[in-house]
């Protein structure tokens, strides 16, 4: 017990762990003089010494160190160190060579205990590839790699590359088979061969190389080594179906059905569904009904139920249509209720799980399945409603009752809205409005949809007050309904309150950033407010969404024209005609822009194309006629002015232009006949009589006196008429002054002045001028008038004494034309109009 010490509180229990024998202090070796002398001097060579035991390299000589005198080194356990002398006996130094020492060291060698001076280890021996087994393994790996590359290329859409890889895999696989046969190896990798052949056949089918695909499938099917290869006859049947070889498709589908056991129920159901679809294609509805009914009894699904209703509708069986519809709405979808994804307030962990799965792939698949089911049910109801009862309204009511008692209760209101749409298609607007009005007491979503449609209908009927009321009702029911906000903006727009309309369009965009109608109308509103840069920004954004919209591209062209950038306007109009190449108004606009830029040849090309597609545009006809007169081809101008005469027979100027073209081309007799015909239709036309007098005088005809007398009479009547008009105006002004002075009980009678007809107001020497107020408002007419006034004068003798000018402006009885052309596609808006909100999928289903 004297060696046992009890631990006290002051004693450190972990003392001594850092203490060690200084002999093992390797960090102090560089300061050890004896060690360095042993290493660097001849003392370290250790010549052989006499030992008591043979083979020992050192005797019992004590070693000197810097830690003490020459004493034998003893280990910490009391065991003598290897090579030390104990009791006069020498031990073999077994650890000398392992520590890097040697007894045969020569002078000048360095200390290298790790043997680094010998260099790196030799490389491993490579496995020989010359052996047959190695060659076969390498070939198999190449074939598998090519198969993977082919499948990856197909998944990325590179079907041509996938086919090339599949062909190369087939070649490598045949080389592999021959290699095995050459080596006498009878073991064939059947799975690899099957995979190569199947992938090759699939790639042929994807590239629509159907004969090659059928041959590849046939090789697999006929090979007895491949088990379950008979089901590939389904793929062969699919190819025959694509080739519209329906009898062979049915044959192969049935062969595949015979080779698939009842254990694969889902596969058999799919094959039977394909058989039913083929029977529908060839018109054998009874056989198709047999297949579909079997499927609905074994494993009902939405698609088969819809196909069964179509077949019953094709044969006109009302009762079976009703039964099939009831089966369709009772098909279980096998999806969870949406309430499952509503987070609870108390359970944090479950809320995190719900947040994670709310938008995952499974939930998206469930939503897509539900949307597809609702689409089939809605389509079926709209299809059979007019057929199952005496009237479509009764049929719709029956479908609504059935849907209300099913799992698709929310579809009942949509069916009611479709009932209103059917009334609209039958032009029964009153019934449609009454049906939509029944939704005013329904829930907010349905009420908003119905009120939006009512607002749209009232807007089309130009009952803007009712449209405004229903748009307010729709907004109150659902403030986030962009269609309701657009309709409200439209009603404000027609009242010319553009700032307020822009606010509603902006709010619609905030609720639905993809609402193209709101963005389009906002651009038009900015254009009305002369904020052209903002309008341009709106239409550029819209063009990024609707890349091929001709209306958007035209608006961009018109904005650049207003911004005085005709080159950009021309570029956008070229894009318009690239989308709608037969749009005559866009072509005419392009011709107008090129004409303003001075490029007559390009302008003529576009005007001529516009005339080809729409030969009734007066502006185009007028420009082409003036162009041919300017280029001294009066004969060609005649056909255009004659067409203008047909379009506007009451406008005398077109007939005068025809006669003028005959006269300019030297055909005086034809010109005389034309002037006589004009005189018979317009006997008070002074221009016609003047040219008749001149022509008859120069041609020496007897009718000259008669026409001269008529000319004097007409000119006298014209002077009297002008005097009456002048006196009437003076009397009217005097009467107004007297009335303002006013005496009680006394009125001033002012003559009623009837405005003269266009045909009686004579202008220049050849054509009748249009009304001056219209000429000032019609910029296009002014440009054409100026252009035709600048035509070169003719030296022929039949020129009038008045200034030589051809005024091509005219009075259009239909009023001035719109600035924006109507494009070939359905126009949503023009410069003076704006986009009405469409009724959407509810009112206008596809």
C-alpha cells in the first residue's frame, strides 16, 4: 500500500500525460551533436565490430547523446533497445535496415530513410486486350453505350440522330454475334439482341419509316428465342393505323390481345380501346359500342365513356345516350379532394408537408385529369342536349339535373351559361339575356361570369348604360375579374374619358398580366391621349406575346407613321403582309407610304397588288388611274376609271375622266360618244357641254349649235342659282341682325337654301370639283389633287380656257374612309374603335 497514493482535490488527475522519454524527441535531433556526428562523419560509417554472436552489427558499446553520458539505451518499459549491450551479450540489430540504416554505406551517401531516391514505383501491368473474352466485353459495352445514346437523342427530339445510333448499335451487335461464333462461344446475350432490334424498330417508326419498322418488328415476333414478343404486334397495329390500313390494324390488335394473358388486365383494356377507335374510324359503330361497353363494365374510364356517348349519338339512340352520360359522370377519378391541400392553422408540420406537395407533379397530374374529365362532360352535355329531348332547352335542363346529383356539381352553372350561348347562336338574344339574368342571385364566381357576358352583349347592342351597369355588377361580384374590368373600361372609353379607361385597363393587367385585350386597349387609349411613346411600348409588349397578330403589327406601323418614322412603318407593314399576304388594305397603306417617300415604282407594285385582291377600293383605283395618266399611258387608265364608274355611278367625275382619257389618247370619236352619254345622264353638267361644243366644232358636226345653245342656258341657270344663294345668305345675315335688335311679335322670314348637288357644281375643265369642306378634310384627296394638277400639259387642241388641272378629289356618299385598314384576319379594333372584351371560353367555347 505504500505505493498507492489517494487523489486529493488539489492533485491534477491528468498530470504526466505530456511527459515522455527525451530519447524519443525527434524535434531535437538537429541539435544532437552526437547524432549529427554519427550521420555526417566517418563515425557514422560504423565499421564491423567484434560481437559475441555472429551476425550482429554492433557490440555492447554504449551510445553517446546530448542527453547524457554513454549509457546503454533502455526503453520506457525497462526493455533494452535493439542493438544495445546488456549483461555483456550483443543482440542482432534487427531494426537497423528498417529504419533506413545499412552496414554497407559508402562515403558521401545521403540520409534517405524512406527510399525516395529510388524513384516512382513502376506502372501496373496493363491487361491484355488480345484475349477473346476481353474483345467480347468491349464490344458489348460499345453496343450498350450506343443504345443509351440513341434513347437519349430520342428523348431530346433528335429522332434522326437516334436512328443513326440505333443502326450503328445494330451493326456492332452483329459483329459481336460473329465474334462469339468464331470463338466457339454458344452463349448469346439474348437481352442485348432484343434491345437492339426493338430500339431500331422504334426509331424507324418515330422517323415515319413504317415499312422498315414493320420488318424489324417482324424479325422480333418470329424469333422463338424472345419471350413475350407477341405483344409487339400492338406496335405493328399502331403503324397500320397510322397508314390508315384499318382492317390490318384490327387483325394485329386482336392477335396481340390473344397473346396477352388475363393477368395483364390494363394492357388488354387499352388494346380493346384501340380496337373500338378503329371501328369508329371505319364507321362500324355497333362493333365499337361492343368494345366500349365491355371496357365500361370491366374498368370504366373517362375517355372510353366519352367515346361511347359519341357512338350512341352517331346511331341516334336517345335512351342509351342518357345511360352513357350517367355512366360518364359516375366514373371515379381516383384523385384526392382539393380540401386536402388547404393548410390548417394549428399543425405546423402538416402545413409544411401540404406546402411541399401542393404543386408537385402528382397534384398537377390530378388537376389535369380533373380538367380533362370536366371537358369531356361539358362537350357530351352540349352534344346530346338537343338530341335527347324535343327541344335543346329541355335537354340542357336534364343534363344540369344529372350533373347536380354527381361529383361535378360546379359544372351545372357552366352548363347553364352554355345554354345561354346556344340561344345566342340561334339568334334568340332575349332568351339568352333572360338565362344569364338568372345568375344574379348565384354565388360570386358564376354571377361575375354571367354579368360579364351580359355587359358584353349590351355593349354590342350599343346600350352603353346597361353595359356599364352589368360591368359594375360583375366587378362587385369579383373585383379580380379582368374581363369585367375591361368591359368597364370600354364603357368609359366610348364616353371619351380616356384617362379613367386607362386606369381600368391597368387594373385588369395587374390582376392578369397575360390579358392581351387589356394591353391592346390600353395602347389605343394612349394613342387617343397622344401619348405615342407609351402606346408604342404597349404594342411592343403585346407583339412579344402575340408574335403573328396582324392587328398588333399594324398598330405599330401606324404609331411609327405618327411618329414620322416612315421607314419603320414600312418595315412593320411588310411584316403584316407576311402574315396576311392577301390583305388589300395593308398593301394599299404600303403603297401610300412608298408614294409619300417618292418611290413610285414600289408604290405602284403595292397598289396594284391591293387592286388585285380588292378591286372595289376607290382610293386604289383613283391612284392607279392617276399614275397611268402621269406616265402617259391613258389607254390603261381607262379600265380603272370605268371600274370607278361602276362603283359610284352617280359621280360624274369618273365618266368625265374616261372621256378625257379617250381624248388624250387620240380616240376623238369614242370621246365624243362618251361625252354624249354623260350629257344624257347629267344634262346640267357644264364641263360635258363645253367639251361637246369644242369636239363638234373641230370635227365639223352639225350638233354644235344645239350643244352651244344648251351650254348658254345651263350657264345662265347656274348664274341665277348662284345669285339666289348669295342673296339668301345676305338675307339670312340681315334677318339675324334684325332679330337680335328684336321687336316683340315680329319674325323675320329667311329663305331656305337647298345645297346644290355635287353634279351641278362645276369645277375645272375636265372634272367636277368636290365639296370644299370635304376637300379640306380629306388629306388623301388633297394629295391626289396636287399630284394630278402637276401632270404634264398636253399640246392637243381640246384644252379648256380655264387653268389646266385635274382635281381627283370627290364626295364619297358613304363618308370618309377609316384611317386603319381592315386586315384580313378578324379585326379587334381600329383607330376609331377599341377592343371589346370577348366572352371567353364560357360564352364562346371552342
